[in-house]
C-alpha cells in the first residue's frame, strides 16, 4: 500500500554536507521525496517533536543537538514507506545498524545518528502535519 512517512536529516548530517548523499540512499531504496524543506528548528519545535522522550535522560542533549544547526524535514512516499524507511535508516545506534543503511554509512553516534523516521503511520501523520501543509506535499 502506498504510504507517507516523515523524515529528518539531522544537524550532524547537514553540517557534513550529506543531504544529497542521504537522499541518494532514500531514492535508491524506491522511496520518493514528495516534500522537503531546510529549516532551523526552534527550541519549542524540537521539544514538541520529541515530547514522547521528555522523561528520558538524553532529552536535553537531544533537543540541544536538533536545534544547533539546520535540519532537512521531508515527506517520503512509497509502497510500505514507514517500515521501508526504518529499514533504510538502520538501527538507532549505528553500532547495531546493518551494512548499507544510512546510519551505518553516516551516523556518528546514537545521539548524532543522521536521520529520524516515524515509528508508526499514526505518528507519521502527526509529524508530517507539524511541518507541512497538504498543498506543500506533491506526490
Ligand atoms: P530518533 O529516531 O530521532 O528518536 C529519538 C532520538 O534520541 C534518537 O533518534 C537518537 O538520536 C536520540 N537518542 C540519544 N540517546 C538515545 C538513547 N540512549 N536511546 C534512544 N535514542 C537516543
């Protein structure tokens, strides 16, 4: 089934000029980038986005990293897009990520792990709506 999922290319990757390299992996996997914008997240935006992690010990560091430099927010479309993108990203901790995945190729650490992808279709819809209007997504 054709789905849409939400992606963020994180500051550790934009800082190293890896937006195109990561997009190439995304597109090679058959996912289409149907919306994309480079943005510097505000503290409030990052806190809202990662609210589910508010009680975790790494929350402050995570918000700090996500607001330090620009990110690229994206909507990815394709067959089974949510699960497929999680496969393409690889495990959260790059030490556990499979060969050929974005995190294996590019991530620096569990915190600076280059990309975010929605973990359910329900969250994908919520995350997409946080950054894109319907008319800005062109499939
Ligand atoms: P992401 O998929 O964006 O969701 C939450 C982020 O928190 C995660 O990727 C990591 O970048 C970051 N993070 C930092 N430390 C941890 C940790 N110990 N466990 C899980 N996520 C972590």
